[in-house]
């Protein structure tokens, strides 16, 4: 019998810290020019629009192990051979990064006030020189999964960064595009064709702002209920659609509702998928839902939310961003770009 996995809720160096402190301190001064493009972010997991699956069991399968000990991945090793001026620890790289942080934080301070955030989002550390090794989270394995795309809820990092991901594509709020660009907040989109095909152009605008568009299947089905060939059609078909519309075949895939089996991951691999990030928490306009037993945020956590509006939520997408950013910032975290780490 095929094994089905169904998910349920469950610092940098001293010199960098000094640079960050100096940069953040100057964040309210300086130029406020045209905001640069934002990065990428988020995820689906609701069986019904606007409903969370952070604590939901599927029809069959097993529960992933709880607790932080179950988090996946290993720290990558530092690379060698980069020119001295561009090595992460070089004086030139530190100075360039400090200047970039200063400019970004100055623009963010203005945008945060404009968009009603309670505080300016914190600056993320520079991306790692070598991406960390990602492995499947303990308890989320499938038979024969060692060579398959890893399933994980958290990226193995020490810095207090989290990753924002948004799923499906049902709501197409132009205010979200402007808000995220002006705040310079990275996020990743996981898209399903059946809800984006009425306005592909909206997600082209998103891509043009630096957001990576990833695979969330054609029709958002319960994947373990399909045959291998049917699952492959859902994933490869969406790969083809996204490549045709946006010029790139994704390497990240999120299974609908977070549900999958071995056939899901075999099909994903056959379609060119390298990793399958799910989520550690889910954001709404008025609350958070947590997978972990301690109901808290941890370094490297992946945050899920959805493209939703007032029809499904008690608020809008900008309301959701205001709420989740208050939680993230109050806990001392910054938002980083998932593709810089995975």
C-alpha cells in the first residue's frame, strides 16, 4: 500500500552586527527614492478558501514528528576561491552591504509609515555564500525518498530570518504589489493555473518586481488520491504553463494542502522539481496558526499565507501583511528571500 504523508499543525559575526546597527540607526535619514523591486514569497494549504490547514489531518497517513528536533536540513559549508574584495568577510563586501542596508532601511522607514506598519521591518543578513543542505524533515519521509525532492518546513539557518510564501493566486490585489515593492519585502508565490488563468498579467507584474513564481499544480487536487500519471500531469502541466507564460520552469513545488505521497515526489522530480517546501506557520489578517508545539517562530521558518481578500478573510492582503510583519518584527526576525537559501 502506498504510504501517504499528511501534515498537521504542529547570528552573524560581530562585525556584521555592528554594521547592521549602524545601518539601522541611519534608516530614518537619507534618500527616499523610488522603491526597488521586492524579492519573492508563499504557500497554499487550505482545503477551503481562507481556511487554515496548520492543524488539519488528512484522510489517511501519518503525523510528522513534533518539536524542533524534527526540523530538516544541515548547514552548508563555506565556499572558497572568491576574489578577496567579494568574499563575505572582506572589508569591501562589508562596506557594500552596510550601504545597501542603509539605503533599504531608509526607504522602508518611509514605506512602513505610509502602509501603516507598527515598525520598520528589520534588515535581513546577506545571503549565504553557499546554500545550506536541505533534507526532508524527520517524520515526513516517504519510502525510497532519499533521491527525491526534500519536504521541509524550515530552512537550516542560525540567523533570525523567516521566509514569506503566498499560495494559489485567487486574489489579485494591486495594492499588494505596490506595498511589497515599497517595503522591499521578499516573498515567493506558489501558483495554481485554475485560479490565475483569468489574469496571467498580474503575476507577470509580480515577476517583474523580483518575485519567483513556483508550482502549486494545475487544479489544486488532493494529490495522494491521484495515480502517478495523474499527479505527473498536474505538476508537469503547471511547469509547462508557467514556462510558457513567464519564461522559467520552477524548481520549487508545494503540494496542495501540504499532502503528498511517494508518487507525488517521484512525479515532481520527473518534472524538474528540486525541493518541496511546505510551512511552519500560516498568516491571516487577524491571527497566526502554528505547526510547532511551542506556537512560536524559529530561525528559517517558512510562513504560508494565501492570495485572499474580504470574501474569505476578515481583511485584505495588505491587512495580512501588516499583521504578519508585526509578529515577525516584534519577535526580532527579518524576512529573507527563500531562493537565496534553497
